[in-house]
C-alpha cells in the first residue's frame, strides 16, 4: 500500500477534525480513527491506563505511516519498541510474543501504542527503520533480547549482548543463571564501513 495521506480515506470519520496544536485527541477519537482506517484493529483491554491498539502484523507499516502522516495524528516521535514474552503469564491465551511500539505527537501531545502479536515458531515483523531512525537500534535491541526478526533491517546484529551470544536472554525460558563467555571481540567494521558510506 502507499503511504497514508493526510486526507481522510473513504470510510474514515470526517467528524474528527485536526486538534489545535498542544491539544491532544481524546482516546475515543484516536481509537475511532484507527479502527475506521484499519477495521481489524482492536483496543487491548489489558492496558488499563493508556491506549494500546492491537493490529495484524501485515498492517504494521501502513499503520505506522498513518500515525505519522495523518494531520490529525502527526505522531512524529517513536519513543520505543519493546518485545514481550507472555510465557507462563497468568490466564494468557493469545500469542506468546508481542512487540509494542510507543508513539507520541510532538504537535498535539497525544500518545498511542501499537501492539503486534508474532508467531512463536517464526517470530518476525517488517522493519520500520526507514520510517523512524530510532527504529534501527530499537529493532536490534528487541531482536537481541527477545528474538523477533525484523525483515528488511540493514544490519540486524547484537546490540546489548556480545556477538558470540547464543539465545535471547529476556525470553522467559532462558536460564537466568546461564553465563556465556566472549572469546573474540567484534571489531564492528561492518558498522563503521556502513557509516562511512552514509557520510560519503
């Protein structure tokens, strides 16, 4: 799909006008806009304090573009990407893994979280590193710690754990007392060369 337009698409509620700068949209209006644009979107009832919207993994990039580019939303800041492992979580009946994206509008001040559930056997999502620069390192950290692969990421490698590390330490079934030694330091030449190419 193409990038989300600032003009409401067919079926979108025209009754939600752009708020004035510094005036956040109400949670109900934020949810209405997302559901109108993405009918499969649902509010996460487990989030009792903020607005978390669950969307299908295949709609991630379109949803992110909509949040960023629609003039009523203007969520230009990606605050964080967090991986979650629900293994042994009380009464949890949904997917084991989820990835949560936290967005904020610097113009209006409203916030929203997108939650994507991923398959345990093949946990992967499309990368959004080209939409928000911070996603480059945030996706690396999420892969490193939880094991979710971000398709299309230019350099998905360890960020917090050393390059010889095996497994993902924030998974609930990772042995908490397990230690892994590093035998050879990573010279990080691939990152240095990539940065030099970016600088010309």
